[in-house]
């Protein structure tokens, strides 16, 4: 895969991305709370299953007629070929019955079947990692590695850290673990058609959409973590969202008293607003302080924060999407509620532009009840699910 780091774009505006993890208190998200006066943004699907998967490789895609304009150009056909090759290799390791769980139609019901909750197959589609052999699991992970970024604190390595955090939860509570994650291909993986890589489990939902050999969308991307920091068996500190936390904190810490007053939201939030089952529910007006009112240094911090989420994509796509968001900074807004130090329940930060939408919120712990944990979501006003559905 071509490796064009989004950090190069940030260097062009005179900054270095906030990539260093900081050891902090561990935390766990409140699984059911929602913003005040709103239904829970991260409730997931409480009953029922997603639509039944068809058998075989053939699948139908959504109509292209309703697609909005894409936010950005994407990775080259050769990059997508790597993903398709890895997907085909994985599928070839599966039995016919397993393939029927992986190869699904690219429908709205299947595409939106994701959640932050540890709710297994009741709220998501695909094949469960725990059912795979070691060879199959390695092939599945190779697909994720081919499709995502190469950063130390983002992309595939960040996915690995989320799964490790869930294994950590599984040492204390039932229902958690890296085996409880699901992978599906919605539509037939190819360099000519439209399809989606759909992967997730507790605290993770990755949705990367492809069309005609290019990446068409890299959102929705939900990522949260509990515990926020822990020591693994090798004695290393693992902080899956450390770089995201640090980038948001650097931004909020840069705001002056008057800027904070302008950025303050009147509503309190205990979870993200646009979590699962909230597709297309963007607020009709933007709130907070306009990035155009910030200094050049502060605008660079906004872009550095955005980078942490777009880096879920392969490096070429991430750089392209970040370039688009940079061009839209003058129409982007930053807002918050609660505190800005990101240490307490309800500390909430939002970045909202013509395309980009990012939320970061602190919640009280669930398994580690004396600590906080983080929920975040990245969406795009135009290209969630590749812009293939109208909500």
C-alpha cells in the first residue's frame, strides 16, 4: 500500500500531530446514558437481528442515484486491490456456511447494523472472530491491516489496542473479549463495484466503503475504550485512545476565557449525540466558536485533532480526506460542554464542519466503576457509508 501520511499535511501548516500517548487513569464508559433530553446515542439495537445474509458471493448494492457529493478523493486503485486481495484470501479460508455470514448484501439495514455495546450478533452482522480458526483469524486481520492506517496510535494498531482492552475487561467481567468482534463484506469485494468493509464489536465500529476501485467513505467510525490505560503482559502501557485524548485536550487547553465562553454549549451530554441508530441526525445549525476566529496555531490544533480520527483509513485516503477538511476549516466549529480537562463524566467536545463531525465524551466507568472511560464518534455529513443511503 502507498504510504502517504496525513502528518505531512500538518507539517505544511507548521505543526506536528499529537501522537504521544499519556499515561492516565483508566476508565470505562457508561453504556446506557444519553445526552440530556435525547435518547441514548450509543444504545445499539436492543432487540432482533440484522437482515439475513444471502449465500454465495453475489450481492446487490444501493442505488447510486441518491448519493451526495463525496467529501474527498481517495486511495488509488492499487491500494484497494490490496484490500480486495486480502478479502478474497480470507473468504477462501471459509466454509460455504461461514461465507454466508461474511458475504452480505450492501443494504441500509446491514450497513447500519453496528453498536458500541457488547451485544454480539443481536446488533451487528458478520462472522464472529471467536468462531474462526487461527489461520482464518490471521487472514481476517490481514484484511483490516490492508484497509486501515499504519500509524503507531491509529489505524490497524489502534484496532489491536481496542481488542486488547476488551480482553482486559474480560478478565474481570463476562461478555467481553477480542473474540466478540464481527467482520462482514457488504457487497462483493472488488475494484469495480460498490461494497463496504464492516467490522466492529464493543467500543468499535469501522465502516469503509469502496466504489469502482476507490475509497468512497471512511465513516461512521465509532471508537471508545475501557480501561483507558492498562499494563499488558509484556509490561507495556496500552492507551488505545491516548493520542485522540491528547489532541482534543491540546485544542481545548489553547482556548482563552472569552473563546471558551463562545464555544460553550447550553446542553449537557453524557454520551455522543450521533452514535448507533442516529444516522443523518446532524443538528440543523452549528454551535460553538468558528474556527475562523481562532489563531493559526489553534487552527492547526483543530486539524491535528481531526487527523486522529481520519487516520483510521489507509494513509493515502487519510491524507486526502484531511486535506478536504483543512479547506473547510473556515466553516468548521468547535464546541464543548462540561469541563475541558477531559477527566469527568460529561466532559464533551465536538468538531463540526461542512463535512467532518467528531465527538469526544468522558463517561463514568462500567467495569472499572471508579474510573472514567471514553466514547468518540467520527461521521461525515456527506459520505457516511460512502453517501450510498439517504437518511
